[in-house]
C-alpha cells in the first residue's frame, strides 16, 4: 500500500509539470536565436575557411525595418533588419502560425523513422498534436506566399518558425518524441541537453547574454569546417522529390491538402533537411517517456538511407571537431546528467500508464519485469558537449541551406549591371583625365510586388586576390591613376542573387606623345643644290600612338622621304602632329631655310690687305628659276673666313651678263669702311695673311626673304708691306 501511494504521488507530480507549456521548450537560453545568427553568418561565408569578406550576400535580411518592435535584448541590433525577424521568429515556442494550441511545442516533435510523415504525435498527458513536419511544411508554404504578396516581415517570421522546427530535430528528445516535461523544474532531471546549451557552464544564469551561454562554444566556423551548406546528393534530392510528390498524390492519406510549398524544389530541400536533422537528433540518447513515443537510446536507423553513420562527424564523436585553438574546451557536464532512468515496462501486467522515475531510489524493484533501465547513448555517454559538437553545427548548416533554398524558390535570376565611365575620352576606352565611374543595374523582378530591388553595387580591382573584399559602391568613384587598372563589378539584388562579375578597364594617360624631328633641322644649312631626307619619330609609352601626320608646307610627307631642293629655295615649315589613344595631342614644327646656291665672282682676284679705300665687287648669278634682280641689297653681306664682314655700299646696283654665259647676274659693291668689325689690323697680321687664298662668302635675301648663298676664293696680298723674312 505504501508503494502504491508513493507511485500515485509521483505520477501526479509528473502530470502537473508535464501540462505546463513553459516546461516543454527546446533549446533553452536563446539557443534558437543563436542558431539563426550563426546560420546567417554561415550563409554569407559558407567556407571552407572563415573569411573577412562575405562570399554570399542576402542584403534584404540586413535592411532596417520598423514593423515589429525589437525585443529588449542586449545583443539585439540597434536597427532591426529582416535578420532580426528571423532571430525573433527563431524563438517560436510560444506561438504557432498554423495551429492554435496552448502547448505550442507539442507540435515540435517528429520521429522520422516511424514511417509516417504527417500523422499526429502523442504527447503523454497533453494528447495528440500534428507533428513538427506537418506544422513546418504548412508554415513554409505560408512563408513563401507571404513573400510573393510583398509581406516580407511576416514571410521571414514564418520562415524562422520553419528554421526553429529543423533546429528542434537536432534535439534527441524531439527526434524520439520524448516529452521532457521536467526541464522547467530541474534540467538535470528532464532532458538536460537542450537546457544545458543555454546554460553558462553548469549553471542556469537568467541574466546571461547570448554570447556567454554554452552554445556559443560552437559557431559558424564549426559549420564551415563541417562542410558549409548542406550538399544534397542527387539520389537524395530525387528521393526527396519523390517523397514530396507521393505525399501530394496519395489519396489514401488525403495529403494533397494544398499545404506543401508550391515550389517543389523548396519542398524537397525542406524535407531532406528536416529528415537529416532528425537523424542527427535520433543518433543520441534522450530521457523521457521512452516506451510511449520513441527510442530513447538513440540509434542509427535510417529509413531513407541518406545517412552515413560511419563517417564524420558520427565516427569521431569523441574527438573535438576543430583544433583546440579554434574550439574552447567544452565545460564538463554534471555527473547527474549521466543518470539512469527507469520506466514502466509495457510487459507489466498492471494496466497503468508508463511513468518515468528517477533510478534507483524510487524504483519498485520487487515487481518483476515492470521496470526497465535505460542509459544514454554510448557515443555521448552523458557528455552533452559531444551532442552539441555534432548537432549544433548541423543545425547551423541546415538553417543556412533552407534560407538559400527559400531565396532560390523566390528568384534565382541575378540582376544585370552596367558601368558608365566619364572623363575626357580618347579612343579604345582611354581617358586623358581622371575618370568618374558610375554603376547601375536592372533586375527581372522590378514589376513584382516582392521586388527585392538592387541592394548592392560592388567593384574591386581584378588583380586583387579572390578572397579580397569588394568595395561597396555608394554612388560614384573617381579614378586618378596613370595607366591601366582592370576592375570587376557586379550587382546583387535584395535576395542575394549575385551577378557573375563583369570586367572593365580604367585606362588613363594624361601625358603628351613624344615627337623627335631630326631632319629638317631649324639650324641646318640647306642649299638648292642639296637633297633633304625627312627624319622624325613619334612615340607614347603608355596608351600608344593612335595617329600621326607629317607635313612639309602643308603637304603630307613620310619618314625617310628624300627631296631634291633645286626648286625649293625659300623658307619652309615642317610639322609633325601626333595623338595617343587617350586623345592627348602634340604638334612639333621646324621652320628652316633652303638657300639659293648662287655663283659668286669676287673682284679683285688679289685683295690688298693694306688698301683701305677701294671697294670690292661681287657678281652674283642664280640658277634657273630664280631672279637676281629681286636681291635686297640692304640684307646682303660679304665675309672672309677671317671674320671680316662687309655691307654693300649705297651705289646703284647693276644687272647684266658679266661673264657672257647668257645668265643674268647682279653686281654688288662692298666698301671696306662698312665693315662691322675693325678692319685695321697690325702689320704683323698682314704678314701672316699675305699669300693665303681665302674663301669669300656672300649671303643675303631676296625681297621675299628667300635667302641666297655663294662662295669664291681670293688671294691675299700686302703691297708695300715690310715683313720679316720667314725662316
């Protein structure tokens, strides 16, 4: 009788606590919120290594919005984005968007190995509930419909409830459909794993923030090391689609109820993630009403054949998933978390409901076959950190993969961007000034109510490493470099659809081309009896020469071209112009004279150095085509090689045919007194010059400034000079 009273008292205590909604929660201490944050971080950078710059974007999730007030949590962002909606919705234990139950978490259980996809789950004392698969698939359909209608805040809130359901599947008790009602009273007396994740060490600290609880020991880094996004194999993908379609088409179960997502790929991905998350939870043991609703020991049953329990992480549960420098030492779990449970055996002849009791103190061991003892799974051996090291990273990975699949089911077409470059443009994309870059983009969904818009325009230098950060484009960028810079640019819509990067070259050259003219030379001496070879070069070290021209007196000439100058006496201009690809232009010109080669006859043939009074006479004859009568006497000069220079006198000149050769010549007289330099020299100089034959040069201009030039020789003498005898 005493034992019966004790038995009834314990049963009433369990019944009372089990009916309390707050005592049936999964992942305590804001672990669900932590899972969403790590999943989004993983989405942005799926690995395999951590990165400083996102590899993937979901800009819409980071937009500020003011639909729902931010919870009063110290870690909540000051400006909520849709990420905040996901985080808030991740704590979905207190409301359901599909069913109206007081004990909401009754719908958060599913045993994937029992062969039923959508049947109700039985929870001791509280009755039957639609299982987690049923609630989650309905919620996912609504999430997508809400998004397509333009109601994004609620869409992401609903999506967060689905993520919550997937995360719950990694909790062993939820995978076994084991009620863990005692958690609210004593986590160590109920299913201690989910509460322990929200503890600080082994203590329940209500004031602790999200970054100090046990779950923070496993971050998105561990999920990257485990593989990042969940890669769904082709056979599993096809199998999930087959399951999806069979459920839709099976009239025996009336599953074609319109509650599956319209996008079959999303539905298949969801089913695979839900199923595999459940297998992760099912692998480890849990404590609870084991005979009623599941296998509390944990197992490797796999109805779909999608798991590989012989491979990591299951094959190395005893090993840390990452090196110790990246994983803090997991805190030891309390000894009593390894407690044994005793349960009422279904073999017992007494028709009593199965009641869990803490062993061994209260077990009526004297009733044969009525009590069975169960411990936790050998692989975790009661060490809750071993469960977390495997299941939390998978929860992050599955959540990130669902976010990606949801995004792809809405729109997987990236936007298309265009680049505009402004500056002083040249040719072939070159500029001769600083260049202002502008980016714009268009998206295929611009007319849809859910249009995510172009959220990000980015660029970076092509020479940068692949893991280098992209520069966000705030509206303009000015390039000032000289030379060529190759860049990549892309656009990203609000759903994170990334355009395949396009490339562009920013080419700037502000320097003028180089021009060298070797011939003709402005200081050169050219006679009509000579030839002239054109010699020039153009170059540009940066953009290169786009075009050039060479003109002699306005007529195109080419490098290396040879001219006979006999008919070209006069002044000429040679111009070379060059333009580089940037549009920089340079012009270089040379003005030079081609002198008429005159025939000169100097009189007297013998020049008396001592005579100062008599003038000298020159007869000037031009080649055919030139007129000696056009000589400008005032611009004519006569000089000896010694430097003596004479001006013509003012006496009239005479034109005639002095040498009787039929060619007109011009006579010019030069007075010695008109020399520019002192003519009077010391007698010793006379003696030194006497007897030498020197060159006489005559030069001058015609009335049209055409120059002429001629030479003759003369014998120097010094009459009546007394000179010492030369030895």
